[in-house]
């Protein structure tokens, strides 16, 4: 129980004075007698209850004062975050990410699977708890790396940013894979994550501390463009204390092709550069995993969830229910009872 207006309770201090005034102050008699001995003495129930209306009125006044103070009770669980993870998601959108990949029984593009499971990783679903307490940004890359969403604690806009990510056409000059440039850009964004946090609106960001910084790289190929080699970018990340978690999406680029000699498996690209991705992760303290379908990708995110945990410092209970009406109703009933008694069995003459 709490009071929204606790200072109103100071009015309860006047009740002892009202009680003293009601019981102790002598008043002018309604009828004059030469001697009280002429009146019969009453020791019955009515005589004992003569002050009951006064007590009822004072009790009603006390209840009204408590009602004005607005008593409240109830609870709402509110988490206050003190330490969280700064995460840069780095997503490959080159043409090869358009190849099919299994997602809950259906066959959609690799990029579509990455976007859907990334949404589950941030917002949560049946198997992933979500990352509501983390600072998250989004970078995509093909020939060039681009910041799609800056680091933010407000995750609602991420869905619209995800929808804006499109595949690069296979025959486009931009259909290359600049893993080194993407990692370098992500590392630079994370290096200045505290400045991005300072721009976050609301009081939540004021008490927020970045516990660690990580990059999650998702690609189905190997570096073949850009100004920075992946190892050079990883060296920067390691220097700035940033871990890189690398995920190979879809496995090798092998498709089934019907020929005169029957159905054959034909390689359409070089596939995931597993050695390079493993080296990037190992150099910065992260992990490398392959994800051939949505289920495997969720499993990788589950593993990351266990390794990178934000900290909740306290749980408060708010959102109280008002009990003003209960006390006001009780006061009304007491006043009504007092009025009935004064007009009937405890009536005074005149």
C-alpha cells in the first residue's frame, strides 16, 4: 500500500483537537434547571452511547482524509537495465544470398531467412529470448558496406529497416563481397558506441553501461572486393576489444542441374570461406558456426545468447490500483449512520 498524496495525511493531526473539543468543551444548556438533581439519572444504553455520533463523524473524517491521500496498491514488473551489449549485425546482401534456404518447411532465399531469424533474435520467439536490453545496429554489404540502422536501444524501427534490405542483382557491378570493409565499418561504429548511446532519448540511456561490444557477421561467400582485408579489419576489432561472431549461411553454393546424363550437382560459386571466417572469430575471441537452414541459424543465435548476456540490476513494482472509492464509501456509510442515530435513538431536545 502507498499514497499518491501522502502530505494529505497530515490533516489527521486535527482529529485529537476535534475529539477534545467534542468531549471536553462545556456548552450552553438548551434547558435551564435550578439543579441537575431534579433530573433522573440515566445509566442505560442510550446514555452510554451519547458520544457515539461524535466518534462516527471523526472516523468518517479520518476516512475522507485517507481517501484524499489516494491509497494505492498493485504491481507491474519493470526491468531497469544497467549493463547491456552493443551489437552490430553485419549482413551480406550479394546476389548469391538469393539462393534457396529452408525456413520452417518452406524454401525462401538465404537473405529472407537471415532477416526473419534476425528479427526473432532481437524481438524473441519460442526459442530465442530476444535482446530488449541491448544496443543494436545494422550494416549490410555487397561491393560496398552501408549503415542501415545506427546503434539504438529502440528496436521497433529495425523491422522497417530489415524490410528495406534488397538483394544485389547477379549481373550488377556491385555484386561482390566486401567482408573486410563491412567489419571495419562495424568496428568503427562500435568504437564510438558510447557517443551513440548519449544521443538516445529518455532517462534509460543515462544509467546504461555498455558491458561488451560484438559483431555478428552473416555471409555465404568470401572476401573478393573492398579496401580492407578481413584480417586487417579483425585486427582493428581486436585492438578495440570487439568480438566477431561469424556465421556461414547456406553452406557451399551447389545446386542440382538436369543434364543429358541425369541430375548432377553443379557448383555455382566458391561457397563460404570457412577458414577465413574461423580465423576472424578466433582472432577476436568469438566463434564461427555454419547454418544450413533456419533451425541451425536459430541454434547459433541461442549459443550467442548464452555467451553474451546483458545484466538487469533491479525489478520494481509500479502501476498501482486506486482505493480512493473504498475509503470514501466507508466514510459515507459512517456519516449516514451518524445522521440516523442523531435523528432517532440519540436525538437531542431541542
